[in-house]
C-alpha cells in the first residue's frame, strides 16, 4: 500500500485480510471520511506472533504527533491479540520511525529484507519486541 490510500487498495486489503489472518485499521479525519492513516495486524505462528504492518500516514499531516498516535494505536491493538511477540519493519533511512519504534521497545533483529517500492529495491530492517507481560 502507499499514500494516498485508494478505495481499491483498501478493498483489496480488506478482502484478502481474513484469508491471511490480517486485520486493518484506517484512521479518518474527525467529522469526515477522509483517511489520514492506516495500519494492519497479521497473526503468525498460530497466534504467537503479531506483525504490525502497512503503517501509513498522510504526508501532509507529519510533524503533528499523529504518527506517534498511530503507532501507539497499532501497539495497543497488537497487545490485545495476546501474541507473545510483536514484529514490524522499517525502511532503512527512516530514522524518525525507527526512533519511535525503539522508544516503544522494538529492537532490530539483525534481519533485513529488500522490498520493492515503486520499482526500486529498498532495504527493510526487521524489528521485534516481547509483548508486555509476556517476557
């Protein structure tokens, strides 16, 4: 997924989600149906791991604390799954996002993946944390 969110992308995510064990959340502007952010959760390993993914924020709304609210909402939803481990990935060079994830207990695993972004391979750094109370 990418910004701007499109109805087709959201419909694709919603239609494929249950089959993949994925649930999705889309934040909308108060008093409207305009999307401002999005994230998804995917249960893996029989529910022992939850993957936080597809974290998107309207670029026009950055530097207002909304990204922090979005990731806190994602972590809260991940906590509610009961999974023992939470994982996510951050694109190499996205230091602001990496800092937020580090400040919430995520640590790099040492694994990287190359993901295609608009036809170019970008390095994605895997991160994980034990869920609170499940150390």
